[in-house]
C-alpha cells in the first residue's frame, strides 16, 4: 500500500497505542469465493511471537474461521483518528480558492 512519508506511522509505541485504543480491525481474507472483509475485535499480545500476536474471535457458526486456518495469509486494517477537512479550514482559501476537501 502506498503511504506518503508524512502519513507513515513508524513509532512502535504509537502503533501499540492504536491497537489498544481502537481494537476493531477489518480482517481481509482470500478464500474460494474471493476477497472477504469482516470487522472483528482483536487483542494484541506483544509477548507471543517475534512481533507479537493478534488474536480475534468469531462464532463457530461464522464460516470466517474456516478461511483463516493456521498459516493463511490475511490482512488486518486498523483505523486511527480521522476526519473531514473542509477547504474553508485553510487560511489561503479566501485568496486563491485552490483548496479542496480531504479526509485525513
């Protein structure tokens, strides 16, 4: 995933804080039906494994657990603080009218 340098999160403590404060992750799997994304809560255990371990729980009736067998490649996305930035927020908006809205 392309991440501009000014948005890269390289502070390990900030990453751990994000995992503690916003534990709802998007688990992306690739099964026989294609890509699938599910929102599930995760716990992070820094003492288990070389980089720590994420653990999530789904009900036995949910077929997701069958797509995530040991060793399956998955992607988990955690979202931090975010918000809409109006073009009116920029002081130069009145002079140049060249600002556009964004989502940071």
